[in-house]
C-alpha cells in the first residue's frame, strides 16, 4: 500500500525480488535458520510475487510506472574475494552483533550460521546496486529490516558518497496486540490459489470492532474525510456495514470488483436469516467433486471422516474425528455426533449434492458424481 500511494504521488516504484538473497536466508525476526529452497522453488516464488505486485501497481514504460528487478542479476555472479575486499571491510562484527534480530537469536541460544550472517552484507549491497543502476533513493521495508536498510544507507555513503534514505513500516497488529495476517486456519495469502477470494473477503469482514476505522484508513483508498464521516455512524448495524465496506474495498483491490457480486450472494446465503440447505444455498458454495469410483446408493455410502478430508477441513483422520467430537462438523446444517457416520443417498439432494460445514464459516457442496450420473 505504501508503494501504491507513492506511485500515485508520481514516484517510480522499483520492486526488488530476492532471487539471490533467498539462497542465503534472512535471520531478521526468525527463531531458527530458514529452510533453503531449490532453484525451482525460488523461481516459483518469484513468479508468484511478480503476479501479486502487478495487481497493486502499474507497470510499463512511463516515468512513474513500476519496474521489477531481481537481485540474482548482480549477486549470482559476484566474486566472493572481491566482494569481501571491496565491501566486507566496511562492516564490523561489533555493529552486526548489536542488531536486535541477532541479539535475540543469540539470547535464545539458537544457532546463527555464517550463511545468514552474510545476508546483512548482501542486502546492504543491494541498496548500492539499486542506487547505481536505477537511481533508487529510498528503500522501504518492515520494521524488522531497519538494521539491514541502515547498513545499506551507510554503505552507499562510504562507497559511492551517495545520499540515500530508509523508511520502515511498523509491524501491523490488531487492537488486542495480535499480529495481523494470521487466522486460526493459517496465513492470509494474497494468492487466490492458496486463499479463495471469498475467504479473503471474510477475513476482512471479521475485523474486530475496534480496528475497522483504522483498517479503512490503512488498507483502502477511501479519503480520510469520507472515513471520518462514516465513523460518525459506526455503531451497531452501522459498524457491520463498515466491515462489509472494508471487505469490499480490500477484495476489489486484489481480486477485482467482478467477484463481489458472487461473494455477497454467498455470504447472504450462508450467514443470512433463514438459511438452510436449499438449492440456492448449495449453488453458492464451492463445489467439491467426489472421485467417480466412490459409489453412493441406498446401501453404499461414504464416511463423514473421508468427506472432511476431501474438503480439506481436516488433514488427517484423527483431526477429522477431533472436529466431530468438538461439535464443529455439520452435514446439511445438522451437527454430526457420530465419527463413524456413513452418508447414503438420502443425505444428497436431487442433484447429488450435500452441504458440508466446518464451524460457522467454512462450507462446501459435496457432489457425488455417481448420483449425478444416475439422476
């Protein structure tokens, strides 16, 4: 969002993809060494990040159009001895040990490898190269990157006598102090393959009352004046309307406004008054097709445990059974009490579908191919 605002103000964003530094691993804010990735995994991550940035920023040949660069372009072929001679002499172990991320790792007696220690030098050198190649004057990052960014500022001054600057954003937390970007189900991904648009919308719709106005200012492009005006009616149902507005604006920015109509229909069906497992309800749900080998009839069925795993509501049989014991599994809005329950033809509608739910907010339509073909 910071880059997006700066671009709208006429600045040119230069997006740095860490195709080179990823091979080393950043120790900042980590309790243990980061797992090293293969070249194929790194390229896959680079491609995914590129796609996300192109959603939020304008790329092209204009003076403020963003460009995307990969530090592998200058790091992959670096001569190690030359690098140590020309740049390593500007770093002291004393200073590097003073960084909070390093002190925390050492205090926990967690190993800090020499490989990771090199990351600080490489990120500082990145700033020098970005300034030389693209005229970059300001580097942005999270607050955990402050030490690395300052190292780059100082290296650019010592090597090239260039004046460059750093700007960090604080760690985003909710009103109760919890780190943003996590849910009980896991990370909030920007990639629709990892988190569907409806789930992304629902994440923002579930924002705590105390955070709605602040998040509208941080994560949408509504004017501050309009948000302040809306805040005057932020009570009761008015607050819920603001949560929907927040969810709409953030989802539209990432996935496009075209998806909002179906999201609203699905939300109204799932969470509106008088909901049930009617045909409209099932039409609004994400379909999960059962393998054609799974036969459903009056005497042959499929286990509830198998369905929960098929719908990715559980990763194992034991996890599925635990969900049932805790009362979190439902079939056609009826709580499942028996972890050994078998579902037969009578549980499916005329189109071979049933509604499977985990908790209050995760629902799918299970479709039995064998019933579809027989109807």
